[in-house]
C-alpha cells in the first residue's frame, strides 16, 4: 500500500469488497455520522442556542466563539469531501 490517491482508493475498495460486510457498514456509519454532525447537528445546536437566547445568559464571547466554530467545521468537512479529488 502506498500513501497516494490510487493507494487510498484501492484500500477503500479492499475494505468494501474483501474484508467483509461489517467493516464496510462501519465505514458507511462513520462517514454518514460525520456528515450529519457537520451539516445537521452543529447548525441545529447553534440555532437552538439563538432561538432560546442562551447566548445572552452567558458571556457574549462564548456565543461568538460558537458561531465562529460553525463555519470552520463546515469548511473542514467540505474540504474533507474534496480531498480525494485534489489528490487524484
């Protein structure tokens, strides 16, 4: 195995085809869970804090830092999806 785009794709194919159904299922659960956290759970958590006004009860910097983390996490997740295309 080599640290290249082709090697990573070949390893992914090996996991999905040759290792077994459980490891492939674990891979799909991990990727789906990461997407759900980044694009569904994190924005819902921020919107819940805004709608309930919980950011007003605490220090204002805490709410600002939370709203800064959201675009950073989304950018990281989006770039993670683009990584296989860049390395190819």
